[in-house]
């Protein structure tokens, strides 16, 4: 793709290569990625940031996040039949072996990308939230059980989707679950092939809190229960959202081109707006990719984890 070109938002070819911005400053859009580079980067993080190191800071943040979500669902007292955040398996799970498949067709090329909602619909929803009483908003507006229970009340929806509050972990989980549902509904490919796979934030939260994602029932279910409907080996793009100390980011793993796209609203024409964000992003990517749990979730013949490819910031 030529420098300065533009494609559809969210498309993996929408890369702004390293060049010069309109103000004459270079845009830090691409970094090398390898095991040795990860170790060097982590050492730099430890030297430049807190004395205990970047790794300890990340683990502590996600430990606190995990504890808060577990406490939230414990207070909700759901029935014993529901799988909740962090529920683990009693037995050690076996690895999943999946037959190699061709990658699904590009949804932009075949016209299967979900259309955004109409402006009048969005306005009607916002107006409804604005006039709803506190009594109504305190009720649970979203209750979805699989792959694990998500509970959201109207106040959270009003403040985060209609207001200016930062998206919570559970709100993002609901959004990514809905994105996955829409992709399946609008797909024009075969019933077993989907070009992109949306993982809920539970995956990054588990890996980055130093937990084993293979033992968590909801994460396991996203891979095993859906195998009847689609082959994960057909997915080119794997989208993994992560709640960072300074906001949300999404890591998109491009299995075909062996690269990682970091989608972060803090990145502007002059690079990263928040000092230290580069370190955080790179360390998170390193931990996610090089965790033995993350890199071995699948045993897909011919599929290569993008270990030696570049990391692109968008």
C-alpha cells in the first residue's frame, strides 16, 4: 500500500507507514517485534519507570481489575447455573487441535460488513436514556449468559454509551460479544468460516494478570463451543481488547501477514499522546504473545503466531 493512502476503518491494510506528518515530524507507526527485542524493551521499561518494574505494575493493575469484577458478580448473587467471570475448570483442559483451513474471504470485498445504525435510531436511544427515571435505570438492562454471564444496568449504559464515562470491563465485553454476533449474522461466507474473531476482554485480563486462560471456563467456551459453527483456523484477524491504566486499546493479530496492529485512540498525528504508552503497549504485546498459554491456545497446523513481524500503532 502506498504511503498516505487510506482504506476502510478497521481493515488490516489500513496502515499508515512510517513517514512524515504534515507538521514535519516522523510518525512512530511501526516497531520490530522479536523475543530478543521484547526482553530489551522490558529492561528499558524497568529502568525508566517505577523501581519495581513495568511487569509488576501491569500485573498489579490487572490483579486489582480481576478482583473488582469478581467482587461485583459475587454481590449480584447469580444462580449456581451461571458461569461468571473468572470461573475455572476443576480439571486440567486438553489442548485443542483444529484442522487447517483456508482463510475466509475479506468481508469488505464481499460486502458482509455490518452497517452502522441509523442516526434517528441512535438519537431515539439517547433520548430514551435521558428521560428514564433512576428507578428504571437501576434495573438490569443487559443480562446475557454465554459464554459467561454479563450484567449491566441502565445507569452504566447511560453514563458510558450516552455519557462521557470510560467504558468498563463489562461494557466492553458486551460490545465485543455483540460485534461477534453481528459478524455471524451478516456473513456471506460459509457457515464455518469467519474472517475475524473477536475475543472478549477476559482473555487479555487473564493473561496480563498472570493467570492461565485455558483454565477459565468462559475463555475456553469461546474456542470449544463455537467450533460447531465455525473454524477458528479460517480467521485471519484476531481482535483482543485490553483495558489499560490510561484507557482502552485493541490488539489485532494479523495471522496472514504476521503482524500486530495496536488500535489506540491516544495515538494522534504526532505519535502517542501519553508519555510511556509505547512502553506499556509493547510490554503488553510481549506478555500476551509470549505467554505459553496465549501462544498455545490453538494447535492449528500451518498457522504462525506473528512473533517476528512488526507491531503497528494506529
